[in-house]
C-alpha cells in the first residue's frame, strides 16, 4: 500500500548525529517530537479506526535545574532574517510546515490555544495549536500564549497552515509566539514542570485519509521545524552554571550548535514514531492493512457519488 514500502527500517542518520554526546550532557538538547494516531473522536487509535495523525513537538532538556525565573526554561520561539556565527551559519528563518502542504486540522479556528476548559472548542485532543509549555488547552496558563507580530494568521480565518508576515524590509523572519506569563504557579515553561523535561511548543495534526490519498510512490509527509528560542539552560559541558540564551537555533532536519560565553550547545532533533521503522519527523499512517481499508472506503464512497 502507499507509503508502506517507502518507510525505511531505520531512522534518519541526522537524528543520531551527535546525539550520544548531547544526550549525556546537562541542559538544552534540541527539538523532540512524538507521533501518534487518534480516532475521529480524539481517542487512541488501534489501526483501521485511525482518523488523525498527530505530531506533538517539544524543546527537550536533559536536566531540570532550578524553578521559576531561576529554572531551566524557554519563554519564546521565533525566526530571524539573518545567519550568525553562533549558529555556524545556519539559516534562522522560522518554518512550521509539512512537506506535502497538507492542511493542518483544527477544532478551534485559531492557532492560539482554546482557553475554555472541560472539552470546549479548541480542547479536542487532535486540535492543532501552538503553545509554550501548556500541554492541555484550557488548563492552567493556556491564555498566556501570545502570537508575535510576524504571525500573520494566529486567529484565522484560514489556519490550515502557519502563515508568515513580512517585516519592514519585506523579509520573512517566520511566525513566532511567547508565553506572556512565564512565572505561573506551575512553571510550565520550565524543564522541571514535567518528569520528561520536555517543554511543548506545538501540536500539528493531519488527516490519515489525506496522507493515504497522496500519489503512489510519494514519501510520507515530513514535518519541517526551524526556529529560534530564548530562555535559560545549564552548560552542556556537564556543569551547573545557568546561562541565558537569546536565539538558540533548533531544527528538525539536522543538528545545529549554539555558542554563548565560550560554551557550545549541541542541539539534535530526536523523534518518537508510532510505526516500527517510521522515518524521523514523518507523519504516521496505519499499518498497510488498515491503510488499505481506508483507501477502499474512500473508493466506495466515490463510486456512490457517481
């Protein structure tokens, strides 16, 4: 079936480049993603009932020194129009897209998280949204997530993709967002807020049927994430000294590095896929048998319309 023969049995080499050295050190580690399948009502899918393919993206830490304003944390993500020596010439323009241009799925007609708790609009488990620490829409500090001036469509009307807004010279630094209340009681922007030391920055959801409907032979859609982040972290040399950083470059497609005060952070993209052998940063699809059922259902629906 489509895609099943294209998905390789090993993760991309870029996911492991330098990972052993970074993972053994304290501090900021880079981007991390979890990919999983859900039914149309937002519950966990087992295969043939998969309706949504969801990718949650985080900034990963390997330590959780301190809390609050003194803790390891991030407070914003954004893009720039330049490259710099500190990121070894890496292009700093922000990107948040999938390689096939498929529409991101929303129950809330906004990229900003819904603030109504109890399962209200924007609180479905499959709703695409951006965040800074808050993992559940409508809970705790959701309302503090704020779009920056270069986020052209944070509140719609079309939120099927993130649209950048040009700056004063017509360049596109890329949409960004920040937490306007980073010192809430739960310290959600801190690495210490959760046992896994992951700070969530966004959920990106595609329909399984959109993925399956791609042309035969096409690779599975890949999420591309490039962004800057600001915050605090301990040195990656294993020390406990806290450093403020202002623009560490994070990418899903390759390792990047960041230097401040003569300390070098090695930042790797890491990925947790739902399918055995799923290529890093690609969206999940059901097993070949389940995908065949979805394709057959779509074919039968088309025949009825005819």
